[in-house]
C-alpha cells in the first residue's frame, strides 16, 4: 500500500467516525451502545476502503488513447 494514499484515507475515516458517533448519539439514542459502536466501526472501514480506491495516486497521469474519436 502507498503511504501517499493514506494522507487522504485516514482523515476521511476519522471524519466519518466522528459524524457517525455524533448522529447516533443525538438522533438515534434508542440504538444500543454496542450496535452504535459496530455501526461506527463498519462505516469508518467502508469509507476508508472507498476512499483508498477512489482517490487517485500521485503521479498517475495516464493518457487514455482509446477516447471517443
């Protein structure tokens, strides 16, 4: 794995975790604590995986020569 990608992945995961905890505590207080924890962990992991694959790598400027001509 590339360390440059983690420059974006880790902050995305932290922001999602903070937002998840905030929303679950304030708007969905009836959800049990252990399930809130599981939801937060899963949301952070999924967002991290998506960010890892969706953010481009540095220096990757491939020209697509199969464009619509």
